[in-house]
């Protein structure tokens, strides 16, 4: 069988839509608290925004180019767009069905979203005063006529299309645009009230109610909310000499990208719809008629409403890093020197890693800190520590990836802050994104220079580390230290690719190392021996890697894949992938860790990595795959993988046609909820440490009494 036949693969865009369908389905899972269900609606909406700005825009570019092209599944751009259009329209319909049901159930909890017309006389007076004081001064109406061309509307901004005519004189219908100022005024407005149900208004409804205040002497015929989504992919010139300047230039272009989607309230007249389609150069299939409030991301802020904790998940707090605390070493350097330390976020606190960088910044024996940064929070303790380190006279080198999508501006700002403090900042590498997660600390000790390294599957972002699952390892392994230095020399200078002792590095040798591990299992299976691969990642898209997995399956290798999002591999297809199972976990935390296990005739090769098995990660990014050699860590990661694969509460199993079945619907036996069990395990470890500390203090006091 030809494993590379397009029929053996699924379309990337369709599998992404299926992933977002799984996210959206959490909005209707009864075990999720009500406000958490609403949060999943908001997440699905946010995902769709990015999907249109990047992926749909890309498919449109392919159609417009006219260049013959077939994707991994053999689909033309036109076929892809037709499939996208059909699937997303249905998904949006389902999204608002869930939302409207949730709004009804929120009423049962005393939380009402109402229209201004539903307010009583006293509330109407309040609203009028609120409008005059807070809204009217910041809104500028924009006429659309021969003297006023249709205005440029920024991507994802909410606006009102207004049809009107003069009360006297010219009776022709005129058009105007009212921008909804949701960037400066909360879009969800609470109606004052001390008792009874809490009532909320949408800003656009308030603006619609008072629209005539902006057009004195005119009769308002129609006011319709709408929203434009624009192409936001950056066009970076790989031949440009100044990467930073090129990114800044592309960011300006992004704001003026071509429209790719129009969302329009379903009350809109044909006249408004036709006008907007014409002005935005969109077709009927690009228009989404919305039966509710546009842009469900607005509910992100609402889900944190005070006084309703019982409608959210029970609090789950990151715990101290058990392995580090259990060593009771006098300092972190000593602890890492004793053995590798593994940290599992968000179950264990990211502060461990922030403290590692902070300690390096203030330790007089530390000579240099080198770090790659892909996505960082705007108030990052790591940025502050690196700046402090430079001010303390240490050599600080930071590769700040300014091409990290939708974090470009923040990363440029953070890089400027670091440069001002005296850090040496590298603004990425032309033609490649640096996606590896690595920190190298060089320290002078009694027996000479020593390297300490942190390697991870996730970003150095304390905010996302509370909601993304990731694994990191702190090590003083000399060979990994040498590889870490070589990696930074490769990034910062003209060094030729070195011989790698332990790390596999994309785009140099990571792909080949993956091939070797898969082929090794295939060889064992052909010898009639046990062969097993368990792999966890965000996305699986690389055609050649998948072909090798198909070959391994045909040889008898058992393959268990845990893929959160895109997966174009077809599992459980007779004669092709009989031995491959694919599961997907969608839960409270976003599954972000990349973990890989190969049985290797009992030797058990285990890795963590920053890279998914996608062409961009293996060919166009700087990525790392790190061998896990400390046996307790091998066992720990193997346990995590097995736990995820046996999840029957938040897991979906993939069918060969690309659909998914929710395992909770067919569960037999006890529920297995991986995320909840990992949280409990972390909390149990903390209790064990506390008991151990209490026992130690008691023994010390008893010994002192004697």
C-alpha cells in the first residue's frame, strides 16, 4: 500500500475545525460549571478569529493566485474553501444555539442580558445619563456618501451600520457607520441595582438605542451591528537585511489586510448586507448572519463576575515543585547538581522557573545567562530578572522571537526594554522562527565553570503557565550544557552546526532523529518483538512522519497518539493504520506538552520537545528534542502518557474519517480524569512534604529537649 497516497490523509483545515468543534462541545458538557461552559464558547470564538485571519486568508490567497495546488489530502484550494465554508457556518450555528441556551440558564442564576427597552422608567433615566456622560463624547459617526468614502474598519472591531434619511427635504436613504468603542468602554454594562436579578446591557444595544443623537434632523431606519475580519498573516521578506524593521513594517500592513469574513446581525436588511459585501469585496459565502451578540470573546471578562464562584471550577492552585522541595538542598544550584529536576505545569508552579532565572540574575558567581523567548507576558518576572542581571554586570543574551504570531508587538517592546538594560538581544533568525525553550546559566564554582540548563515544552510565560500543561527539566548534565552553548552560538553567530551530544535540533537533525526512533520500533516489530510508540503533541501534520507511522503500524507496532488539535493521520484504517489509535483531550487546561515514548526493546527512549510533528516545526523553526535519561523521570513521563491515554472523562477518540467520538458517552467502569488526577497528585505531594517537615521539626525539638 502506498502510504503517501492523498486518500490516506485528512485536510488540515477540516481537522482544525473538528478540533474547535470539540472545544465548543465543552459548552454543553453538564459536568462543566455554567460560567465555564460560557468560557468555552468564548474560546471557540477566539479560535475562529485566528483561523480566519491566518488559515482562511491563506486559502483565499491560493485561490486568487490561480497556481495549481493540492493539499496533503489532494484537495484544491477551491475544494478546501467550500469545505471550510460549509463546516464553519454549521459550527457558528451550533455556537449560538449553545450560547442562547446558556443565557437562558444564566437567568436561572439571576444574571440577565437584556435590551434597553426592557428597563423601567428609573433605569431608562440612568441609561440616558450614562450615554450622555460616558458614550456620546467618545463616538464619532462616519457618513458614507460621495464626499465621504467608506471608512477603513480595523480587523475584529465592532461597528454599527446605520440607514437613515432626513426628516425634511432629501428623502433618499443614506448610510453611516457608528464605531462601537469597546476598547475604551466595557462592552457589557451592568445596570445599577441593589436587589433582585443582576441585569446587563451590551454597549452596541445602548448605542443603537441612542443612534439618533448622532444624526439630528434624521430618521433612523435601521441600525445593524457588524464586524470585519481581515487577513493578518505577516509577509516577511526573507532577503531583508533588518529583520526587526521588516516585522514592524509587516505589522503595519496587517492592520490593513484584506477582509476575509463579515459577521452581521441576522436582523440586517438585504440593503445593508449588499452594501457591506460590496465595500469589503466579499461574497455571500463570506458572510455569517449572527443570531445574537457578535464576537463571543466578550464573555471572557464576564465569566469572572464576582459572587458566582459556584458557577466556576473549584480553585486549583499550582503546587511547589515536589522534586526540588524534596531534596531539601541549601540552594537551587546544589539541588540541580544532585540530580535532574522535572517540573510539570500548571500542577507545579512556574515560579520555580522564574526563581531559577531570578537567582541567576542576583548570584555573584553567575557569569552569563542565555535564553530564548517566544511568548512572554507583558509583566514578565523573567524579563525583569534578565534586565537586572545585565545591570548587575552579567553577560545576558536573549533571542527574542519577534515573529511569534500575534505577540510580535509585545515581544518588540520587551526586547527594547532588555536592550535598554544592557542585554544583548537577537531578533530571531531570518527565514526561521526560534521556537525552542531553553535557558543556559553559566556559573563559576570551586571546581571551575559549570552550566545549568532549563529545557521545556512550553513558553516562558507565567500567565499561560497557569492554564497550559507543559513539562520542563532543570539539569547540570555537562553534555547537555555543551549542546546548549552550541545551540546559542548557532543562533547568535556564524558557527557551523556542531556535533550534538544529546539534543536533537530542528531544522538540522530533529526530523532524522524522529525517523530513527520510529524505524527502530518498526524493526523490532518485524523481528516479532514488542514494539510500542506513545506520543503526545498539539498537532500532527507532517506527511513523511505519518507515512513512517503507517509503515510501523503495518509492521505491528502499537501506536498511541494523544493529539490535541490538528491531526491529518487516519487511525484504525484496515490495512493502513490498524494499530494506531488517536485520542484528544479537551479540558480545563490546554494540553500543550510534547512528550514521546519509544519502547526500544525495553530500553525505553523518552523525550520532551518544543516541536509538534508538523513541517513548519521540523523544517522552518529552531526546535529542540531532549532525551530524558533519569529513570524516575522516564517512569513519570510514561505514567503521564498512560494516564492521558486512559482518560475517559475529557477524551475523544478519532475515527478513520476524521470524526471523533466522546469517550464519556461509552464509558465503562470508573471515570479517569487525567487533569484532575494530576492536580490531586501534586496536592498529595505537597501534603507529604508538609508532613515530612512537621515530623522533622518535632524530631529536632525532641532531640533538643533531651
